[in-house]
């Protein structure tokens, strides 16, 4: 590919994912990723500090979710505000097939799985601050974030494999499942 072709960052991300799938994360070098994207190795470092970050770069999701929480009706409960924000995440997600491939690559490598958890923790921290700005006590904000992110994980895993459902629908479904599980009466003792 010529050096002047646009979307260098996207090309690097796609090339890295392809190489990680075919030869593994550990056996893939930055030089190989850059070469597969039609770029020089130094170009890689303009976009990413290391090869691990090629799958985690940017904070678009974090910024989007925080903005959505801040834009929700102040009358909503904190959990409703978060769920409303999470229902819009699909607007900025990459294509489903790319995300499925990314999930498989991350699951196959402990260092990537660890980085994925760190990225999720960063998003949780930002959302907790957004809730605190809405007047939620910090400990309660963190608890609400943890519950809401569990709902989001369940919905997202379903969304990745269920092309007929929207993420918003699946978040509502997972929320309903949690509500049902919490409100179920205990079985009667015999």
C-alpha cells in the first residue's frame, strides 16, 4: 500500500488483528504490523505506544458514555442514567465482526485480557465521577457502576452473537433478568 493512503490508524488496527489471529500476539512484531498495513515501523508509534495498545487505543467509548450520563434527565435514578447511556454504546462500536475477532484475540492472551480489564476499570472510574457530579456518593456510585457494567457485559456478549437484536434491547433484557433475580421470593422451607 502506498504511504499516503488514508486511515493509517485503522489499517494498523486491522493488520494487527489479522496477524494476532494468524500467528498469535506474542509472535507478532510491530514491524510486521506496520509492514502489513503498508507503513514503516516508526509510523506505528505515531498512533500507538506498543503493540498491545493497537487493540485498546482511544477513549471514544469512555467519552461517549460520560457525555451520555451527563446529558440524561436529572430526574433519572443513577442506574437509569447509566443504563440509558449504555444503550447508546452501539452508536460508536466498531463492526460486530471486528469486535468478535478482537474478543477472541484478547481471550487467547493473558496480557491482553489484563489490559482489557484495565481499560474497563478506566471507563468505570470516569463513569463513577460522572455519577458523583450528579450528586451520588462515591461508594454508592462505584457499586452502581459495578452492577450496571455486569448488565452491560451480559448484554454485549449476547449482542456479539445475536445479530437480530440491538444492544439497547439486550441491555433492557439483562436489566429485567437482574430485577427478576433480585425480587424472586426465596423458596419455602419444608
